[in-house]
């Protein structure tokens, strides 16, 4: 699958670190309810997820496309939504998902989604999923956007039992993405 590698400088990293810390503190109970109880891992996931959003945003900015900037506001769980991470050219809703290279090498390429996210069951025609692989602290591989409706039949149970009650997984091998 076609992709671009985006090199990140330090411009947004402090803001992302602050965001990850505040997100975790604000929503600790919700992470625990979902079977996630390792604070370092949760903050790492938040950090790299937001880093991937910035990589996608920078890629579109470099292509002179109009793209909304990643949201770094911290919401309590009851105020969160499944809205797109960003919108390109006022037409395409981008939902960004990321995985670390280290995890992909250990467990295989996969991206996690909330089971109750409308994106996995009844996406809008304007919804696209942008999958990312964080290669290192400064480089993110951004795969070409995939129409969310084309992925509906591809979601599976995560291999990790503790995530199966709240998450669905999208495996790279099922959609033609390999390391």
C-alpha cells in the first residue's frame, strides 16, 4: 500500500506530552474500565496517537491541502465523541490510527478501534481511516487513506483478551499492509 514517511521535528512534541499527561489524569477511571491499567503504556499510546495526527496534518499541509489541525483539548469521557480527528478540504473526515513499529514487530501490524464507534459499523461516505506506523520518535509512516465503508467487514476481535469487550482490531494482513 502506498505511504509517505513524515519526519517530525520538536515543534509540537511538548504540547503532545502535556496533552497525553492531562488526558490520562482526566480519564484514569475510563481507561481502567476498558481493561487498560498501565499508566506508562496509556500515556505512550496517547502520545504516539497524537504524534501520528500531527504527522498526517503536516503531510496535508505540505501538499497545500486545507486541513484542520489536531485537537489538543482534553475532554472528560462523557464529552468525548467519535468525530473525525481532522477534516481535509471541508469534505473528507479523517480518522487517524497509529501503531508503534516495536509493537508491530512483536505482535503484527494492527490498529485498535472502539467497538461502539460508528466508524466500524456504519461510517459516513465522507469517512476515511488513515493508518500510521510510528517508526521512531521522529518518523511516522502514513498510509494512504482508506474509505471507512470498505473496512466494515475487516474488523476482528483483538488477540489480547482483556481488550475484547471494548475494542475491535484491524489487522494489516487483512488489508494488504505488511511491514
